[in-house]
């Protein structure tokens, strides 16, 4: 998966370390994020690549690296589908 970066018109807000909201200021749509999706989003905001985000997920949850990679790829693909990030 290519590195992805959040667009500037997307605003992220975190609630209670377990839930987050993305708001697309252009479309006025919002997207609710679970804990894993929030970890992926934060990693993308920090400029991390997929391997580093996978490492964070494996360190924080009982999950295999392969399953974590699959989850990260699926989440980033959804972010791209909704035009929340661009892939480079």
C-alpha cells in the first residue's frame, strides 16, 4: 500500500481515546472512527508509513502482524474511497 496523507480539509476530533470523528469541511460529511481506525489516522497525520502503523497496532493489541497489515490496508482503502486521504 502506498503512503497516504490526510487532506487539509479533513478535521479530526478524538473522544475518550476510543472514538473519533473525521469531518470533511468541503462536503460537510462526517465519519466515525473506531479505536483501530483512529490509530491509523493518527499515524497518517504523523507521516508514518504502513509498516510503522502496523507495528503500533501489534504493540497495542493482541493481533498478528499479517492481520494488522490487512486491517491497516482496508482502513486506508476506505479513507481513499471517501476522499479523506491521498495516496502518494
